[in-house]
C-alpha cells in the first residue's frame, strides 16, 4: 500500500504549529474555539482524540473527527462519538497511508463523519489541509501547549503540499 513517511527534518519542523496556536486557560481556549466556529467555516475537521473530545463535550460542531484512541501516544478509553458515517483505516506511525487520505476525501463528502485510525492520526492534518475546501477550519492538539487552528486557504494548501513533497514515498 502506497504511503508517505516522515523524515527527521520534518519530524522536527512539524513540532511547530501549522496554524494559529490557541493558548491560555481551558476557559480561554473554549472561548477562542467558539468564536472561530461562530464564523461558520465551510467544514470543521478535528484531528486527534483530545480535540475531538473537547468539541463533543462543548457541543461544538465538527464535520469530521479523526481519532486513534490515543493521546500523547498512550491508549485512552474510547469516547462515544456520534457520526452518520464511520471509516476505519490503518495508518502506521509516522506515515500518511493512501487509504487514510482516501477516507478523509470520502468523509469530506458527508455532513458528519468519524475516521477511526488503527495506528496514528498525527500527520493527517496535512492531507486534510490539501483536501478540505478553502474556508474550512482544521483543529489539532499541540501537546502541552494548546490547540492549533488552521484556516484553509491557498497559502496553507501550498505549505502542506511542500511538506508532503518532502516526505519519502514507501
């Protein structure tokens, strides 16, 4: 199966947020999230268990939630997410598997979808940026710092493509 694999340079580079880092107390972050959502983005995509759980608990809408039942590489108790469509795909650690990317593209055609990853979902924000329509918002957790918010536009798509082009094809 075709997949892209991260290299050392990118592993270091991707420790930096790809978008705006929302920080502060939980209350402040929640306020910032609600403010962003109130602008009615075209699609809302949550990458990661902690962010997906936060959106669910706050009652915030998300068209796609991508989870792997892990937080900071540790197994977590599965959370009950409701979705009209559920995709289950493998995506090994440090990679972007073609099947996971295709599930993301298929999920974008739905009003609401959950993608459950067997492996790791961390890098799937990159294909989400490329696949989502301009005006979409993508959220993912930045460990021990906050939540990253990416407004999809031409510049972000170009940045994601450059990063993906640097990955090794396996």
